[in-house]
């Protein structure tokens, strides 16, 4: 009788150790990307890989923003968000603006997608020459009037986690821009580039892929410069959200006569705590075992995604159990 009871107990516990290595479909909603642009292309591409791996799966895209995506998965309005960086993770965990309450424990880490999101710090040559500006230190010292094209603060990674921190490292803040008589063009990078094109902005601070063709086109019509600085200040800014300072090579754009420092960010996929282990496991497995196809989506995935780096977790956020299970099976984490 005792043996039978033990056997029954083991059977009852079996679902916790269910075999996820089948082709049964999964259902999931992925958010975090805007309705257009590369982030959406990336999400749609990743979802297609998963659907093809598990025929019959309903894996869909729900437009949002990087900041809003984390809130959505925490509140069970979506399952994954695909554009989270160390900025969103830290601010959401701690309940700092733009988050109203701490969300710690309501979302977890799934995978790194790429680690080469470079902040672009660009100024027009006309504005720079008129104000005697070569770099961040000059801006801090001369307090020039500027029309700054920058994202909204509810997109934390390209505002709070990038430009805001660099400004702080040099001794001023985003609020000083208006005090100096300046103004803002708020919006995504495309809005900012349009403002540069139309002479509605003097300075552009946002993320683009290196060698961006649109920026090169603008530079051919309106001379541009990179805002210079030093790695020590940029690293101080980068450290806040587990990023790193890096150099943009002079060959990235025709107007760069040397290498320039910037903040290099990583971008990850997160999942809500409510998402079943099987769903996360299968999503991770599909992406990991289709490396070439994921890279073929293009953009940052083409140049920086590898299956071996998926478990890289700079912020040290707890892994979702489904992701952790796959990584342990493959020996990617202990």
C-alpha cells in the first residue's frame, strides 16, 4: 500500500516535469513595439519563427512602447514584451517614473535579443558652429539654446536611460534645456529625424542602427556632427542601467572624422509572471534553434543575435522558469 501511495504521489506531481519537446501549439501575445518601424518588424519576424515551429500556434503582436510593454505584461494584458532594456527593468521593479508602483515579481527575464542598440547624439554643424559646441562639456559650460529632438520620457530607454544620464554625468539635466531658452520635439526617432530634415531641431538624441541610411541622407543635405565626449563620463551614465560605453567608429557616417563615444544598450524579451512555463520554454526553444532565420530578420538581430548569448542577463533579473529550464538543459546556465 505504501509503495502504491508513493507511486500515486509521483504521478500527481508529473505535470511539473511535463515534456515540452513536442509540436503542440502555443498561444501568446507579444508587445513592446510601436505600430511601425524596425521593432515591429523584429517582433513579427520572431513570432513567425515560433508559429512555424509549432503549427497552429496563435502568436500575435500587440502594439505598445518599450515602457508600456513592461506594464502590459505585469498586468497580464500581454505575455511577452520584446523591447525591454535595463532601464525599463530597473524603473519598473522600483516603481520609478514612468511607473506608478513597483512591479517587481510580476515579470521575469526570457532572453537577450541583441546588445548593439547605440544611442545617437547628433547636432547640426550650423548650430554647433554658432554656439561653439564640440561636445557635452561645451553644452554644460555654455548652456546654449537648442531645439532638441528626443523621445518622450514614457519611452525610458532612449530618454531616462540614455540622454538624461549622460546629461547628469556632465552636470546638467533635461529640465535645464528649457531654462536655457530651448525647446523640445518629442517623439520616436523618425519624428526626430524629420525635425532635423525640416530645420525644426538642432540636436537629435535617440537610438538608431549604426550606419542608418536615413541619417546619412539627412547629412548629405544638412551637415551634421556627433556630440563628442569621453568614455569615463559616458560609462558613468551607462552604469546606472547596466549598459556600457562604447565607441562609434568613424566609418559609421561620412561626417565622422574620428571615433566617438556613446551609450551601447542591450535589448531583451521579458515575460509576465502569469505566462505558463510551456509557452515560454517553447518560444525560447524556437528562437534558439532557428538562429540563422532569426538573424535573417535583419537590423540588430542580423549583426548581434546568437543563440549562445540568449541567456546573457546583465541586469540579473530572475529568469522565467520556462526559459531557465531550456537554458539549463542546453548548459547555458548552471
